[in-house]
């Protein structure tokens, strides 16, 4: 795995990494915004906004070479699976159409601490060879044991291929 954290998380660095290496899982833990207006839809990098056209281009380029195929894209910022009347699934729906096989996304604003916990559980389960759907379910159940309020664990959904 490779981490692009803080000043290293730039549009250029992300493009270079996705084009030069094979990543079956890509996790974007940053702020984002969705709108039916493409000019108001973006993912925030360190130095600029990654607009939706750029994200689609990155995902399509990555998928044009099967060895660089993204099996799972995790969008763990607020409301990444929330859309509007014109695009029901928001950023997650756009990512599915662009070619990511599966997307973990959120339906409402997230809590940073519980999101970190659920992501840790998710990756532990995936590393055991658990299917994506079962891994997310197990992660949510593990967090449910600590926090009963659905706000903290129920926001996460899996789109696309559940295996």
C-alpha cells in the first residue's frame, strides 16, 4: 500500500500513482461535495479541487489496463453516496459508471473517529479474504457493539460487486 497524506495528496501525485502502479483498492479519505452541476462536484486534495471529470478520467484510465483494475474504491468522506433527483447515488454512482467494480460510500455526514474504526474493521475482514459485503457487514456489527446509534455505523453502503 501507499499513502498520500497531507501535502503528498495532490492531483498530480494521485494521477501518477494510479497510472504507474496496480492498486486493487483505492481509499480516498478526504472532503468532497456532490451536485448535479459538475462544476460544483469535487474531491478535495491538498492543493486544489479534483473535479468530477478528473476523477472519472482517473478511474477510466486506471481500468483501461486490466492489471490496474480498481476492485474497491472507498469514499469515506461525508455523503459520497447521496445524490439528488438527477443523480441518485452521488459520487459513488459516478465512480461505478466510471468503472470501479465496487464502492464503499456514505449516506450522510460522518464522525471521524467511528469512521476510522469501521475502516480498520473493514480492512481486517478484507485481509481475511471475506467478501466485500460480508466485510462491511462485520465492520458495522463490530462498531454496533460499541455504539448503538446508527449514525455512527449505518451510513456506509456498498455499491457494485458485493463479492
